[in-house]
C-alpha cells in the first residue's frame, strides 16, 4: 500500500513540474464553445480527471468482488 502512495506522489510532482513549465495560454474548442485557458490549468485538470476516473474504476472493481 505504501508503494502506491510513493508512486502517486511522484506522479503528482511530475504533473506539477510539467504544468509549471507550460504556463502559456491556449484556445480550447469544445463543440460550439471556444475559450482561452492556461496550459498549466489544462494539464492540472487533465491530471485530476485521470485521477477521478482511475479512482472510480478501482471502486467499481472493488464493489464487484
């Protein structure tokens, strides 16, 4: 269990470094919406979305057992 914490912390640090190095703005287009965001924010939100999706998949697998 402790190794999962270490891996998670390493991934969080890597995402933070990646986000800090890409602080420019970009245009996000989603269907008919278009808006500008910081690349760092997009990277951070993508990491959070991946975390939530992984957590939900693990939770559903645990419930099936």
